[in-house]
């Protein structure tokens, strides 16, 4: 299958490309800047099964062109951010809702299967969750009323190698939990946790999430259109404090044995103290997966910390200038 992939230049997108190719597919990445992730570009530079199409998901004509040249589309592209989108929800609304509708219209027009990525905290009232979940409802409508063949996959908090790093450690615009924790621990700084840390924000390794997304498209292509989302996440739940402690434990192998502590900051806007962001793991059976297939958190965190230590940390340590660390201002 030739898979069209929006958001293919992003963190999850890069792993979806690898997973799709490993499963015998080719991928056409649809990106508004014509990019591929650096590691993907280097890995597949001499192969024709990973190509790039220049286009913006907000452009309905360009999205239709993507559908015309592919056998199915996985729609990942979105304007990210929880606290980052609250003060100005318009970019998230335009990109996520209009882009999502363009995705649905395009796969309907060309009668090809599609997969839409949802969010684990779909019930929270912040710009990102609201805009993403709006399209989940449209997926259900399109499938029922217009015969569209689209499945929804909700990932809980995806983590793993190559996730972008926000200031003061990198240029990303959105602060993500794993790189934020790992970069602080590897550089001997206390980890900053929003709220009391007792909230549950379950973690799924990005390669497991990528597997679920590609398999959901394969199932849609074979005629299996699901009534409800597939939820990809672990059966065993962990608090944010527990995730931080795993990062601290494994970072000691790479930071000279320096055991850092935790600092608790006010809860971020758009999130709920004590929230439980978890997955209904029984839904994985609908695409031939089970919770037993997923990477265990301890092993996944270790591999992730090691990747940052061997890649990001080396560059960081050899910088002539490092941005000043300001507690509580990581994004």
C-alpha cells in the first residue's frame, strides 16, 4: 500500500514511516515545508519508497491531490500544545478542525481508507483536546452518513527516541513530558513536575503507537471500520511522579551517578489536577494487538534515556554557550 502521511516530519510521524516500510508499504509524506525527519532522510535517502509531497492540510485542493496519489492516508498533522494554545486557540482550531475535515473529504472523494490520530485526554477542555476530538465526532459522522472508511487511534502520552526538546534545552515550541524530564536529569537538574504529580498520564512507546496506527489503516483497507476508537496504552497505570522517578533512576547511569530531585510547579492551564489519562486496552484487539505486545515502561524509559544520553547530551555538553536555565519556564 502507498500510504499518505500528514505530519510525517514530526516525532510520531518518523516512527510511522519506519513501521510502515517494515510492514512492506511505501510512504508519501505530506508536509507544508517539504521536510522529512533527519534520521528518516538519512536512512531512506537511496530508496524510492519514502517520498515527500509539498502541501498544507489546510488546503483542500492539496489534500485531495494527496488522496489521488495514495492508497490510504494516516492523518497526524496538528497544531500541538495544551497551555500553549489556550491564549490563542485559532491556530489549533484552523489547523486541527479544518485540516481534519480536509482529510475526511479527500479520503471520501477517492474512496480510500484513512486513520485519524486522537488524544488520550479527549475529555479535557483545552484548545488542543477540543479541536482534536471534534474531528473524532466527524469521523463517526462521515463513516455513517457518507460511507467513509476511517478508523480512529487514540494514543496516550507517546514517548521515545527523537522527540523534540523545548527551551532551555532545544528549539521546540511545545514542552513534552519525556524530553523535559530526561534533559533535566541528564544535566543534573531537578525535574520539574506540574501539580502534585499524582495525576496519571499513561505513557506508550512511540513505536507501539506507530504500529497501532499502521495496523488500523490496514484493517480499514480490508473493510474493518470500527465504531469506536482504538486506545493504545498500558494496562498498568503510573503517576507522573513515578515516571519522573524512573527517569531519575536510569539517568544516573549517564550523568555520573547524580540523583536529582523533584520540584513541583503550579498545574498548567488546560489540565486537571488528579486527572486519569488512561486507555481501554481491550480495544487493541480490534486491530490484532494486545497490551502484552506493548513495550514495558521501565524498559522503554531506559532506552529513551539512553538515546538522549548518546545523541542529545553529547551535543549539549560540547556547546560553547548554553541558554540560562530558568526554573518553571521550560516552554
